[in-house]
């Protein structure tokens, strides 16, 4: 119970912090704005947020895309954050993150000091953002149209979603004010079919690969510090080295490559900017022993992204993944 209360306190604290520090939502790149300006001819009240049909000629999963309220599949939505409408819930400043210096509320004195430090850091970062590079980030979450999940999605819209350059919530219901679209996928809206929804989400993201540089995906119970993500992707030396061909501890480890490929692996995995597929996030490894017969068996090594905290792919990785998704 103590951990649950602590988590709730941090969610409240983070929300109030964002409500104090959020500047005007960052406008989308002019090229993206021009690309999605065309309005569709459908007669629903939000027709300006529908872009048209997907470019793919596939008509099976995971390429069915978003379903329009009219029932038509393979529809492209305009992922602009301009369509998001925050709910601006009331906040009692006497108990939650008081604005007066030296004061604190439910977050506690230590929490107030941490939030103050984070706030100063975000302010300094925004003031020092360089003009030589500003990556376009499409943020995506997978969710479902149930009461608890709707509340989660609304909290995301109220806090971090508008700091992305684009936002899509893969749901089973379309609500442009919350960024959600009815994204078709194989299976039911259950936990066991979550991979199928994620699979369809990445196939959908493929349609936007030329409009965004990075794609971040997470569940609807995750808080993303978009400023930190943007700072890492745009300013860190680590990302720059990877883009220029550096092989990190994972890419350069024989554990993740077949022995027969090892001698040529440096050439095989060395991509040059900007075409090198990159993954940023936490990975999970699974080792399974497969028995072929009574005398021969081998170890199957698999590695995949940890979806819980979310992970990021660049546009080259999205292209590589979706082209090999089957």
C-alpha cells in the first residue's frame, strides 16, 4: 500500500510540475504541417484530422491501419498535437505543489526540492536549445477505451503528449481530442493480444517514417519526460557516435550474433548516417534450449525491447522492422 500511495503522490506531483512549467506547446515542423494540411471529404465533425488513405497496398494484418467512424479501414490520421485538447483539471495548490518558495504539499519537502531541480533543468534546456538540430519525435501509446485507460490517456494529454511533435494513441475508439484512433489489429482487446496491437502500431508508424526522425512507443501508464528524451536524442555524444557507425556493447557482442557471421559482423552491422537503424531503450534477453534429436541440441538466443517503460526507434529502424515484420 505504501508503494501505491507513493506512486500516486509522484503522479500528482509530476502533473502539477508540468502545469507550472509547460510553455506554449511546441509547433510541428513546417514540412509536417504542410503534408497533413489536406482535409478529407468525409462528413464527420473532425474531418480535418483525417489525412486520407494509407500508401500500403496490403489489405491484411498488421496493415489495416485506423478505422474511420464510417467503417472504412486503412485511414491515416493527422498526428498533429494541435488536435489534442487538455482537460485542465482543477488543482488544489494548498496541498499539491504550492507555488510559493519553500512551501511543499503532498509531494513532501524532498519531493519539492527534486521537482524544483527538474523544473530548473528543463527551463535551462529550453533556453539553450540549439538551432542546428531539432529532431521530430512522434510519440505513440497503446491503450483501450475503458474507463481507467481513458483517464490514463487524458492524463497523458494533460501533461507530456503536447510536448511531442506528433502524438497517436492506438485504441479501439477514435477521439481526436485525446489523440486516439481505432487501430485495427489481430486478436481481442486483451493483455495477451498486446503484441498484435503494438505490431499494428509500428506498421501504422511506417506511414509517417519520412515526416519524423524518431518514434517513441509506450503503454498508457507511462510518464515520458519529453524534454529529457529530446535532449538525449539531439545533444548526446552517445547518439551521435551510434549514428556515425559506432558498435555499442550489444551490437558488438558475440552473444547476439551467429558464430558464422562474427568475422564479417562489423561490416554487416555498420550503417552510415542517416540510414543506420537505431534502438534506444531497455532490452530483455531470453535463452531457450531446443532439442533436435537425442544427440543434438542448441541454444536459441532472442532479444526484444522491454515495452513497459517504452522505447524509441529512429526512422531507419522503423523501416527495417516493418519491412521484416512478417
